[in-house]
C-alpha cells in the first residue's frame, strides 16, 4: 500500500497503463443536505480537479430536502458551470435514493462518490482515485482516510470487519469515497434502504476488482454529521438482507427448498422414532407426533414457496432481457452523447 504522499506525488508522472484511459470522462456525484457552508467549495474544486487531469467532467448534486441556503448556492453555481446538474428532493429521502438518481443520470466513464462536507477535498482526491483506478487496472478504487479524527471511528471499524468477514471486501475504509467504472455502476441493482454503505459488497459479489488508496482527510469545517450510532442496527439488518438477496436471488429454491428438505428429513426421523417406540414399548408421544406433523407441513410449504420464487425469478429474467433489447434498439437509433 503506497503512502498518501507517494500517491499524490505520482500524479505528476502517470504511468504507462493509464494511457489507455487518458480520455475517460468523469462524473462526480455529491449527495448534499444542509451543506451551505461547503457545497460551493466541493463543486468548484471538483471542476479544478477535472482541469488538473485534463479531462471532461460533470458534477451531479442531489439537494436532499435542504432547509438552509444550499439550493440558492447551487442555483448560482449552475450559472457558472454548464455541466453542473442539480436534482432536488422536496423532503429528505436519504443518501441511497440520492445516489440511485445520480448514478442513473451520470454519463461519465468513471463515477466518483464525494461527500458534500469537505471532509474529502475533491482537488486532491479525484486525481488520486482516478490515477489509482487506471494505473492498477481496477474496477473500483476506494479511498482510505488517513489520520481520521471523528466520533464514528469505532462504528466504521465494526462495519469494515463485518464487510471483510461476510462479504469478502478486504479494504480498510469501505464506506468512504470511491471511484467506479461505468460498468460497475450499471451492474448495481435498484438501491434501497441504506444500501449506499454496501456498494463495494455488491461490486465484489459481481466479480469486479477492488483496490484502495490512502486519501486526504480533514474534519468537516462546518455543519454536523447526518449519521450517528443509530445506523448500526439498521446496517446489520441491511447487510443480512443484502447478503441473502445476493446469494439466493437467482436460485431461491436452494434456500427455501433446502430448509424444506431439512424439515422433511427431520420430521421423517421423528416419525420413525415414534413408530419404533410404539412397536417396542407400546407407548405414544402425542406432543412430539403433533410437532413432527406440523414441521412436515411447514417444510412442504417452504418447498412450494421455492417453486413460486423460481417462477418469479424466471419471469424477472425475461423482463430484464426484453429491457436490454429495447435499450439496445434505442441506443442504435439515437447514440448517446456526453454534454461535457
């Protein structure tokens, strides 16, 4: 792992592997809620980073129900930057909903997630992430905060350990800034709940290459964090749901059918034991008999649920295939062009 100083110094002399991606355009996506003190600096320094890299780029911002002057500042910035795109949520819908909207609308070959609070400096971090992505031929370059100083360090350590053990995401700071190639963003399923914390988990499951690089960090200069300790139980439930979906969404019978088969085998063993007990000792265990019967019925129902789930997945795959064909036909008729 190269140091932060080495990474930033190497930007002045990019290595040969980056040559193939020299013209890759960039989309910086910024979820913002009540960030009037810092949003202007984030946007301006993002465009300065594009100029430093010699790349075309756009900045997308979701104003997530801000009640301060964030909207006014963004409107003024749009008069100065033609490729600044602002999406407004009249009420706060959360970071995941904002990212989903920006990912769908973004046009860059590389999509970079940056916070609106200036804990990350786009002028430093955008070139670092792009350089790391291209030189190391990665699909995702994740930032690793250096000398971090806030009240969420312990919560982040717990999160990173869970991601490492459950999802095989071997990075030090999985819920921080990241640069992703267009193919990665296109592979994401519809995001919901607080799934923005598990983008790396989804990418690793889909087989994309993930690396990390030390990045700049400073405490937010103004405002307050929108996240606290209450996110831990929510995140635990979300990671379990997402793990289940990633593992069994394409083969639900393996889950429901597996449980059903285990239940049927268990109930069959119990029935055999009760028959043996009746023949040898002339005794009955009615409560055990009833429990085994209920288990057998539930097991059959689980298997039936597995069949129904397989039918739903099959129909979903057909719909997805039709959508891809429609999109391909639309792309042939009206080729996509970037506006930056």
